[in-house]
């Protein structure tokens, strides 16, 4: 069922692969530019939480970037700012030279929690972006049905989110984001709710979509293996406040299948990313331990 996920789609998107090596036209073009991003939240007790501190990142058109970092380092905050749902305290994020201050029509987001409209059916959840764009009802429902079928959810069009499993809800969330036909797809731990086998199938399917349509994807995950499997570059963030610690290139050819997990180069990069992340994860672990101690 999942093997057909989105693969039959063909709608005129041009393949815009950004090269991972130096040179080439796309290396000179930036699709997303984050400059000096700092985000300070006001906590409920009035104290300030510095979620992000001076983060700079350029992402090329058609690039697949994965972001890893310990819990609470600001990954979701960063994605929300790229989606125009949060504003930086300092700094700017631009999509193709337009500074983002509200949701951008070329950007779609798959949230950490599926965030479907509970009162809408699967069909209407998936069709929501085309409705907002003014696409006629018949056309948008036909398009939504096609995408639902490709997501392996045929027969569930008239169900509500509460009638679906966690994995199915997440598929609806991904289908909804892709139905919007965005240039930039932001994905916040989209596969976290899936069982291990389905997660692997979704990873392969996402790469198929990526190879076919060449969208720019920014993907947050806690899995180093998932990050290296999917990405052109893996960004490791520091534990609080969130900064970019290191960026790893993944010069593994595409198309990729799960077979590359056994390749030496894959395993080397995964180890390097994990070594870098481990230090930050330890700091997060200690911080949580200290806080738990204070709760006694
Ligand atoms: N609305 C808010 N008000 C106050 N603090 C917030 C708010 N949103 C996020 N934070 C804080 O900002 C920091 C970063 O949060 P964020 O959700 O971006 O982390 P994350 O890296 O996505 O974590 P996780 O991996 O657990 O999803 C955390 O310390 C969090 O408590
Ligand atoms: Mg998060």
C-alpha cells in the first residue's frame, strides 16, 4: 500500500536538486536565510527563556536539511519561525528574499503533533489549503481524494481524526501539507508517532517524493539514523540556548534506499553526528536531573 505513496503524482514541479559538492548554479542561490535568530520567551513565572541565540543558517533551493538537537533546544521554535507562526526576538528569516512575519503561501508545515481539525473529515482536512486558495470545491475534493489514496487512506475520507490511529492521523497531516503544493516543506518530527516498520517505509516514501518533486525540506528529528538517511546536510544544535553547533554534509548519492544503512560511509557519518549530539544530550540529561532533584 505504501509503495504507491505519492509516486504517481506529476504536476509540473521541476527537479531542483541542489548539489552537495561545491559549484553548480543552485549552490549560489539561497531559498531560506536565517540571520542572527534569537528567541526569548516569557515563562509563566515571569522569567525569560532564551530558546535560540544568534542562529544563522542558509538553505539552498531543493536542499533536504535535517535538524537534530536535545529536547528543548529550540528546534520547533525555529521551524515555527520559518513557517511564520512565531516571530524572532532578534534577527530575520527570509524565504526567497521575503522576510517572514506571517505564514507564507509557499511554505507548509507538518507539526510534531498532527494538529488536524478534529471536526473536519479526512477529506476536508486534506483539502483545507486548496480551499483557502479558492480552488473550486469539486476540483479540490478530487485532488484531495487522489492524495488520500496515495497516502494509503482510501476508504477513510469521511472519517474524523478521532476514528484514526496515531500513524494514520500523521499520514493525514503529511497528505495535507503536500496537498498545499508548497515549495518549502517544514516537518517537525513527523514520524515520531509511527511504529518502527511504518516509519522506515515513510522515510523511503518521503525520499521518493523529494527525488520526484525537488521541494526544499527542513526536517526535525531525534533520530540520528533518520537524519543521515534523509538529509543533504544534518544540523546539530546545542542544548539551551539553541545555537548551531555543527553542520555535517551527507555526500551519499540519491536515490537512496534503506540499503545504504549498511554502507560504511553512512555509518561513519552517523557516528560523527551522534558524537557531536551526545555531548549536548548529556547536558540536557543533567539539566533535567537537576530540575527533578529540585522538585522533591
Ligand atoms: N510559548 C512558549 N512560552 C515559553 N517558553 C516556551 C514556549 N515555547 C517554547 N518554549 C521554551 O523554549 C525552549 C525551546 O522549545 P522548543 O519546543 O522549540 O524545543 P524543541 O527543541 O522542539 O524540543 P523537543 O525536542 O522536546 O520537541 C524550551 O525551553 C521551551 O520550554
Ligand atoms: Mg519540538
